[in-house]
C-alpha cells in the first residue's frame, strides 16, 4: 500500500503542577457527574468565540478504563497535529475530556454539559456498547455530530428507523460483518495444509453479544464449507476453565475460535497460557484479543495466536510514523504503543477536521453532508466515510501474537459494512 507522506509539527503543552494538583483534589471531593477539563493541548488554555471545542468521552474508571485511556491519548495526539496545522477553519481547537466511569447513565448529563455549556461542535469516544448507544441518543437530541471509536455492532442508524442512517452519528470501529468473514477465510485457507476441510471449535462466554457472535461465526464458517467439531458457551463468571479447555482436545480441531467476554478474557487466557493448547491447534479471536484486554493480564505467555484489526503500531506507512512520533513526544514515559482504539480516536478528529473544512462550517448539517464524501490517509491507510451507513471504510490486517507482541502477517484488504444490516438502535438503560 503506497501512501503519500505528510509532515507534521507537534507542540506539547505542559500542564503546571499546581493546576494538576488542584484538579485532582477537586475531582476527589466531587462525587457527582461534573466533567473535568483536561488541558492536554496547545490551545486548551484559549477561551473566546474563536475556539472550537471537541468533547471526548473517555472512561477512567470501571470496565472500560483501559479503552478510555487509549481514547484520551489518541485525541490528545490529534489535537497537537490539528493545531499545528492551523486548527480547523483557521480556528484553534481544544478538547474537553470527560469520564463517564463506564456507566451509560452518566453519558447524557456529560453530553449536555459539553454541548450546552462548553459549546462542543463535535463529540468523540466511548467504548462499551451501552455507553455508545447512550451517546448516540444524546447527540441526536442535542443536534451535534458524534463519532464512536470502538469495534462492535453498527450504531449509526436512526433510533426511530433502523433503515435510515442517523444525521448525527458516525462509526470508526469495525463491525462483526466487516472482519469476521475475511478472518475466517484466511484461517480456513492457510492454517490447514491439506486439502481437507478445516475443523473449527467455537468457545464463547454466555453474554448476549458473545453468544450471538459465536453463533454467527459458526454459521458463516459452515457456509464457507468449514466443519464445526465443537461449540461451547460457558458462564462468564466462572474462574476455572481448565476442565473446559481439556474437553476441547478430543474434538481435534484445527482452529479454536475464542469469543470470551471482557470479564472472562483475562482468566481464560491466563489458564490457556499454562497449557499446551497453542501447540496442538491454532487459537484465533477478534475483539477478545484487543490490546486493551491483553494489558489487563499481561500476554507474555501468548504465542502464535491469530487476530485481525484495523491498526497496529507496526504498520509501515509515513502517516503511522508521524502518529508514533507524536505519541512518543506526548507520552515519553509510557512503555505502551498506541492501540487500534487510540488510532481510531486520533483518526476521527483528523477526518472531522477534513469534513468541517470541506463544509466551510462547524454546523451539524453541512458537516454531515461533507462527511459523505470525506476520505483521509490515516496511520492505518486510506479511510473513507461510507455514505450509505456513516461507517468508516478502512484497511484490515491479519496479526499474530508472538510472546504477547503483535506481528503483521498480511493486509486483508479494505472492509466495509453491508448497508445498515443489524444496526443497534435500542436506547441505553439509565
């Protein structure tokens, strides 16, 4: 994939220690849902009518704290790049990072404050399914654009009619329909050396989402001509998987496809690493092996597991080198590399900048119209907005985990979601 290089000047604005200490004290004393300002970029100390504010949902507590950290860091990197390029429409940009604490009920009051008080022209972020649905709901009511960044079911349709796209919601994540089939095809064609049909064993947690994904994976696999030799759905609350893992061996699968929930993943893979599963079969997973989940338990024992995602820091493009340089300058002390979620937050702001400038306005209606034809070269490659469903068309990469580190195996092509199929429209519970 040949990408035209761009040069970027990054500027790091350092928060004073006194302000940071005061902010931490204020937050510790205030248990309400009041959002905290994060002065993480050059223009965050600028006030007045010329400033464009972007609201960022990034949970720092609860189940999605690891994802929230990635979202905030990606947005901070984008802020530095955007302001180094004269902001948006020649106006400086600031971000307001708020913490929903992984609680969907906190999304609406935070969104209202971001839009009504802080005059946010754009909302970005969220990780959990219910968080994202709540943010999409609030964005529609407030009439402000929202771009969600996490992988998962499509959420860009109108809440009133799932057959129509929302004029306020866009998605930067991969859906199951986008990456399941290319991943299965790769597994089936390359993992087994003989001409016989590959044998799959599907192992999933019993949450509504993972159980549905497991059934979908099984059906798609069988439609492709592959054989299912095992299908097990287990209670996500259990803490001893050794017996379940041992029951996989008699089926002699070529591929063990794992679909554990976020809660179950750390325990399951820690126990897998102590056994010899990877020596007897290929272990494969999608969302289950996202980097934020791997960091929950350390992945040093994981070897030769296969997954697929939209981004890895190992991609060799000038845009990714630029992103990594910004990341290292902003976060010199962190040992972690940017995740796909961080890259999605970064890319969402760059795409929004392009659309605002194409529209020559920060108003929601011209922005929505401009987004229909917007495409930008991002760290993972060229990304375009699909005008049929507001989801990003983007590259997909086959990755291998070797001793807990990703390796790029193959570029699987650019992927898109089919229309508005299987769009989630239910309101989040409050």
